C-alpha cells in the first residue's frame, strides 16, 4: 500500500537522522581503533584532507587541477559521443539500410562495459588523452545513439507526411523534422550519457592517466591514505551532480519552450 | 491545367490470408479548377482516395494521375491540408508557412511576398512569430491552409480539414474557404462526412458508399448554385435556408441512408 507523502518537517527530520546516523556509526568505527586512522579515517579527517588537497598539490597537482584534467577528458569524450551519436541516430532512423548496416555492429559493442575497453585503450594510447577519451566515448555513445534513434523513430507519422508533402529533401527532413521532434528524447539521453561517461572516466584514469581525479585516487591508495581516496570520491560525486543539474535545467528549458 | 484522374482504382488489403476490399472500381475526373467534395460514411474509403491523389498511399489496381502523370509519391504540387493540422510544433507560424517554399527553391523576396499575402488573407496578421500550441484550433488550420496555398499547388487536397474544430469555428472557416476558393480558384478535392459542408462548398459532390468503397452517385451542385445565385448571400445560414439548398441536401442524405450509412449524423 502506497503511503501518503510525509510533511516536509518529517522528511527533513528523517533525512537528518539517516545521514547523521551514518556519520555517527562511521566515526565510532574509525575511532574504535580496530584499524589504523590511515586505513579508516573519520568523516572529519576526510574533510580536512579535502581542504588540504585544494591548496597543496598531491601527485603533481592540486585537487582542482586534477578535476580540470578529468573534466577536459570527459568533455572531449562526451562531445565526440554527441557529435557522432546524434547524426548517426538520425540517419539510422530515416534510412532503413543504414539501420541494417549499423545495428549489428552496434549491438555487438554496446554491452561491453566501458571499463572493459581499458586494456585496449592502454595498448593503443598509453597514458595520453586518447585512452580516457575512448573509454568515456564508449560509455556516453550508446545512450545518445539509442535515444536519438528512438526519438526520431517515434515521430508522429503526420509530421513525416507533411514534410514529404512539402517537398523536404532527406537532409531537411532529418534536421528540421526528425531532429527537433526527437529533442526531448535526445536530451533525456544526454543526461544518462553524461552520467555514464563521467562514471567511466574514473575507471579509465585508474589505469591510463598521469593526472586527474582517478589518478589522484590511485596515488592515494598507493600512499595508504583512504582520506585522499575518499576526497577524490567526494569530488567526483559533486561534479557528477553538477553536470546532471546543468543538463536537467537544459531539459526543463526545452520543455517549456515547446509548451509541453 | 490540373486535373485529377482516378481510373479503375482499387485498394485491397490482405490480413491473415483474407483479402479486404477497401475501394473498388473508383472512376472520377476532377476538372481543372473544379471543387469536388467526396462525402460518405466513416470507413468508405474517401480519405484513402485523397491520400492516393496525394501519393501517401497507392492503389493496388487501376491508377491515380494528376495532369496525366501517375502519382508516385507526395509533393508540393499536390498540397494537403490534414485534419490534424500537422503543423511543426517547433516552428513559428511564419516558418511553418515558409517550409514548402524553401523546398521549391523560391527566392527570399518572393517567399516574403507570398507568405505575407496569405498571412493577411487568412487573418493571421500579428501571429507570424507565434508557435502552434499558442493558437486555437481554427487559427492552426488557417496556418495549414496558408501553408498549402502559398505553394501555388496544381491541386489542393483537403482531408476533413474542419473536422477537429468546434461548430462555430467550422462555419466561419467554411465561409472563409468559399471566399478563398472564389478568389483563387484551384483544383480541389475535399473530403468530408458532413453533407451540408459539401453542398455549401462544392461544384460537384461524389457520394460514396462503404464496404467495399465505391462511388454511388455524382451530383452537380454548381449549376444549381449559379442558377439560384447562392453567392449573393454572404452568410452561410442564408444560403442554407434556400429551398434549392435544402432540397439538394435532402437528396444527398437519402443517398447516404439508402446505401446503409448507419452512423451518418
């Protein structure tokens, strides 16, 4: 049975209890002495370490420099995924023969987790930017392609007929009818894509990088500093949320413009 | 010179191994600049006829041609006004009306001239930058009509264009269409299930029956209209009061009823 929504005060209280309880148990476990403070730091230790990393370089750069490095790779991979995924999705939706050619190859690849591309990337790109970009691309590309394709395929038939009646060329039909109609679906796909891309990034950096947040975490692990690793995780989480918020705003503004 | 010719048109569907005859033995010629309405009950195949002239569907037997050229696909020479408007929601009124003109390669100045002319004519002045969802149904259909007319098509195909509008808007649109049709005569094939609408608008009425869809009778309205001078009456209700109008309407109704149009209203 579905419970009615809780009043706001109750929700806030429960959230506080949940988060607070979690932090309390964590702190107690860290202070209990069952392992060293390096191994299991208290939440406050992590906060201190995070602040340190912002000002002091570790593994070559400060936290923000590492983040920037990571973000650059993410942006490159993501933009590439969008630049290839959207046109290809539209072409596949419009020309059945393109669909027939691309689908088998795509289906074969899409279920390979982005992380599984790391050895391949390492062989091909070493520690250059190509490695992480390839992995981010492999994470971000499938949702963009699928959502573009689906959005375009689901365009109401009447718009296609109107476009054909109005003498639209293939190019105009795809860019002026399919693409705008598919935008809500595409933007939804972008959010998923960005999330997957950002998550894949870290895995990539664990192995094939010499800067970046993932690299920072690996170096933190080597120095047996869990606080460093956790600071990295926190940074990743925050940036991930910010990226999602930005895309959600984009989605909402598009929906209002369309009168949806 | 733009005429539409249906020659021995047949449309058969196959479903689960059974053949379903939707249209049979349809023979009709719509003359240049003639306004022909097809009336019939739902499912009689009248919309299918229009769609075949538009090139959106194809006959399984016989042929449909425009100006002696067999119709193979849709195009701006056979402009369509759809019942569901089918305006692009992501484009403004102006851009919607302009879309087909760009396909035709009309230059910018000429495009502007034509669009402004029809925007004015259809009473859309001031709404050029509005989006379809901001407009009422009647306004949207005016845009759709402007979009079709602006192409200067050989042939105009209208599929129950006022079907989605409320009764009052419908009447206004009918009056406007008559004015437009008299001012800019073109070859029109108009599909409707509303008898009054057909008698008011058309030069000739094609009465169709269903299952299988075929032509029952073709009625000449123009001769009666010119003889009785219906055009002297500006308002639709005055035209519909004319005894000749009432008589003709009855005649069409009787035809529809006797052909088993159970759901005619």
